[in-house]
C-alpha cells in the first residue's frame, strides 16, 4: 500500500490502543521505532512519546442531523474524546445515505464537528 494505506494503518493503530493510553494521547509510528504486530498483520507502536492529535477522522456507520455518530459499538470513540486533555477537531467520514433523523444520543455521546460524505 502507498502513503494512504500507511496513514490508514497508523490511524487504526492509534484507535486500537488501550483506553488509558488513549486518554494520555497516541504515539507516532515511524521507521526505527519499536512496533508490535496487530491481528491484521500490520505494525503499531509498542511504546513511545504520547502525542495529542489536532484532528481525528472517524468512520461512521451512520450519523444524524446533529452530527452524532453510529460507530462499531465499542464506545471507544466517545470515551477517548471525553478523556482527551484537549478536544481535537472531529471529522466523520461516511456515505450520505447513512444519514438518519436521529441516533437517539445518550448522555455520553459526543457529536462530531463535521461529516464528510460522498455527496
């Protein structure tokens, strides 16, 4: 995979870290840095200095008019944003046909700042 694939793997690595680590930030993945292999056979940082992202790109299964997100059911996205020392810009990415009237957000749900679709 080219550069786009590398960025996607890095983002997935960051989002798959343990909750405590995510609250502290994410680590850079780069040449010469220790890494561990994930279940899909790609490398993630095993340790390193924490960084705070300025922008988070989140895939959406669905989203509503208020930019609340239906994700993959683990609740990691909202818990991570709630625990972050500073809130990044949150960009949802999904298909326009995934828009629904409401997801009936719960008190712990955090809306995205913007949603980018195929339309």
